[in-house]
C-alpha cells in the first residue's frame, strides 16, 4: 500500500516536472526565434563595417559609420581609421543565444513576470524617467525613481538588451570573452562571470546564469 502511494507520488512529481520543463522549452523556443532576428540585424551591421575600407571617401559610407559609432558609443571613431574599425568590430557582434535565453528566463520568470506580460520586458533593464516603464507594485518612495523599462514588442526588448551588452562600459570583459567564444577559442562557461555587474546579486547571479545554461542545455540554441 505505502509502496503504491510512494510510486504514485513519484509519477505525479515527474509529470509536473515534465510539464514545467515543456513550458520552459516553449519559452526558450519562442525567444530563440526573436533573438535570431536581432542577431541577423547585428551581423548585417558587422558585415557592412568589415566591407568599408578605412581609406573610403564615400560620403554615404562615412555618414553610416558615424551613425553606427554613435549607436554603439565607439569612442575611437572621431575619424574612421583602423582604431575605429577595430572598436566597432569588438562591439558589433551577436550575444550568444544561450546567454540571452538564460538571462531572459531569470529576469522574466520564463515570460510570466508582470513586467514581461504588461511591458514586454524580458531582461530587467531599468530606466529613470517618468513613463519609461513599469514601477514595482510597492516602490520604496524614499529612494530615487526607477522603473523596469517597457517595450512595444518582445523583439524591441531583445534588441535593447543586446545593444546594452554591446556598448555599455560595464560589459567590456563580456565582449572580449564573447568574441573568443564565437571564434571557438573559449567555452560558453567563461562568459557568465563577465556578467557579474548585470545584477546586484553579483556572484550569485553568475551562478544562476551558469545553472540555466547547464540545466536546460541552452548551448544547443547557439
């Protein structure tokens, strides 16, 4: 009798776990489709940077370089030269899908958080002006204003997340390690430690990202 009850409980737990994993896999599959679109746009920018010679005098090419340098906050690009091109190629590159999925899962509760449902916010990025996003339900009014940034679409959230990692000073180490990974010169496990400043949790956050990649085998999406 007790054995039957125990086995029934094990079966029920296994079913619940399978359902949970299925739901999370569906989230990862959907996010991957959107992430690949963002990555494609970045790769087009990268290809164009590669194709424009530093000796160019074409006004349209130089105007585009100026715009892309502004977008990615490339400080070496007061003029278009080898230093400028090098910095742009370091910054304008894809965020590995496995990293994006791990962070989206953590930051949005697999798409179930209020911020994701109501504001298409999947990466927990803050903003600091009235109307820029959703505030916590019970904000600490003694602290400066902040909100979780909202977006028109899920893809807009992904685009902004990837741009943030590609241009913010805090993620310079991430970009260096990411580029090594994309050249097959480093493993995916070397990237999460470079995201320590992404969250106030610091080292605990790094472990969460590493766990997500390992537990859900997210590298299969790269």
